[in-house]
């Protein structure tokens, strides 16, 4: 099968199309013909050797896919050959086929195309698990989303509103903030031109926010941490800024706040039922019209490097997706 191969650690220019061996599914696995694959910040780290998971060379990046089921392994009963499905994989999605755990593969709902399906699991799944299982966001609370126009950030805005929170979206450009407002943000902050902490204090009447959702890190984390309310929760999602911030323990004590890590992908190894249950809930919300996945750019597999650079250079909003064939 044709696959995008990483043969050494490096930037996207080192990726190349090649041939990889197909394999049958084992017990509890499913083999998919991939039609689309979402691009995530984790993919950009993985090809540089900076991610928690370091696959053996050669490997294909790609954590989420949509396509048709080709074959199912023993003990797989919710999918059958010919079904349209989305799936989460540890890596390997940027190829014509992928084999992954059937526990992390679900039928696509009627009306959802492959591009939307490939953009769905990681971003929505991360935000849903973070806000419900980790932060226990309650109706009436205030949620601050950093990097709010990005793939994960925009889903946090949507899900925060679905859960009944007041949502403050923070991003770096007016057009990104306008997108956040279309997706339900009650307030917006441009953190390149405004003081984040001061604006949060103004919006909340000096109380601060109950939950911070941060996939960015760096300086914006430092500001947001000082805008947390008493007994607030700070969700550490990632470090798109490139700098891992140091947490001021004295402020955590004074605010009586919690700093909570969210490594969504680790549930696939430690408790995959959490991911499956979360995705089923999200697909129900999608079917009810409560979620509107936003894909700003698509690229064919032959232009995968351009897809990576669009994400790394912050030229996209929502999701970037690679298509096959």
C-alpha cells in the first residue's frame, strides 16, 4: 500500500511517499481503507522525535482516520466489511490502509462524510474528556479557552457552550476571534493586543475563570494562570507555543486551584472504554445538530508536508485533513 513514511526525525520536508506492507487484523482489531486522515499537533511532534510515542522507523504518522472497513478480526461485532467508520490509531493513519483496535473504531453516522469523520475524534474527544471527566465543568461556570480557533480549541468552545458554561475565547487574530463567536463564544480576547488577565478580570467582575483550557502553553499560560478563580481548574492540554511553562506553586496554593494534565491518547492504553464512551456521546450530539466540525484546509497525501506546515505555521483554523485517492 502507498504510505507517507517517516524514516528519520526531522521536519515535514523529510517525509516521503513510499510503499508499506499491509497486514490482516488480529483479535479485536479492524483493517480500514483510509479515505481521510486528520492532522494534529501531536503528528508534528512525532515526526521530530518530540512526542511521548516514538514508533520504530519507518512509520506513518496519523492518529485519526475515516474510511471503509475492509476486514475485522476475531471478537469484533459492531463493525463489518463495507461499513463506513472513523477510528483512532497510535500512528499509521497517513496511508491507504491502517489496522487499529476495534474498540477505538465506530460507524460514521448518516450524513457524515469521510473528511468530517477524520477531523472528529481527536479534537472533540480531547475537549470532551478534558471538560467533563477531568475538569467536571458545571453549567453556569466560566471557561477560558486559549488557542480557541485551533483544532482542539474550537471544539472546547463548542462543548463548553453545550455544557452550559460562559465561554471566553482567546486567540491571536480578529478573524480567528470572529470564528470563535460563530461557534458560540460569549466573549473574545485578542491576546496579542490585549492584556489577558485584565480582560478576564473585567469580564468576570474580578472573580476570574473557573476553568482554563490550555493547548498553547508559554506566556499565555502564565497570564491565564493568574486569572483563575478560587478553586479553579487549569487543564494542561499541550504546548503549541513551543515553551512548556513552569507552574507557580505559590499561586496554586493561594487560589486553592488544581492543575490537571490531559493526555487523551493515553486512555487508549490505560482505559479505552473512556474514549469509546466519549466518542459515542459526541456522535449523538453531532446527530442532534449540536456540533459543527470545522475543516479549514484539505490536502492530498502527495502534499502532506504542506498540511503539516499549515498547522505548524498557524495558517489554519479548526482542523486540517489529508485525503487519499
